């Protein structure tokens, strides 16, 4: 699943919570500082991918006539172009590899900023960070479905995209994250 800007604060919090719960890490400046540092790196990653996709969209739009002429599949072309430009934008396309790389970068940043101390191998701490990201991604689809089902059960029909819908969605989403210990 693709990580979006709205997921970043939740993933960052989960990383901080999971590191704290592990008992393997001592946080020198608290949960919030760890979450903020993780958030910086996650935001950077999401923005890099967004810039890449924006460039790919521009290329596809600029060549729309040729795409139509050759009856090419736009999604397939989008993916091929994205794959070709990924290195230039510093984007790892495999989410497994991207999360592993991010976990390592987050660990390095937390250690360099003296936000955590640990006496175990780096790999154990990196795995906690990696697992926090992947478990959030795995649980997120389920959480979103629970929230949508709750919203559908309301007597008054809410219209997606309205302020009222978005506010209620965020409130219910946050409640579900708290129930799962992710916020």
C-alpha cells in the first residue's frame, strides 16, 4: 500500500510507541521527539514519490496523442516511466525495500540526534521500526473499512469530501488507531 501524507503522523507515532514498548530502547527526549524525527524522514520519502509521480504524469500528458494513437495502456506506461525515473528521484519502488531503507535511515537519525540509546544490535532496533511501518500498512485497510462502515451506519448520510465527512472520518479513524494502540 502506498503511504500518503495523512498516514505519516500515524506511522511516526507507531514507530515511537513500538520502540518504547520494546524495552530495548531508552528514549532520551521522549516519544514526541522520536515521532517527530521519524516523521521528517517519512515526509521526505512521500514527497520524493509525489515529485516522481508528478513528473511521470507530465510526461504522460505531454505524449497523450501518441499514447492514443498507439492505443497504449496509460497505467502500464505510467508504471514503466516511473520505474525508469525512480533512481533519479531517489525512490525505491519495492515497498519492502523502501521500508527497510527508511527503517535504517530513521534508526541512524534517532541515534545521531541522541534521541535513543540501546545496548542490542542495530538490526533488532531497525526491525522494530520496520515492523511498525509494515504493521501500520497492514492494519490501515482494516481500520479504514471499520470507519467507513461506522459512517454508513449513521442515520444521516454524509457526503464524502465535505468538511463534516472529513472531520468525522478523522475522529473515528483516530479512535480506531487508539483502540489498536497505534496512537
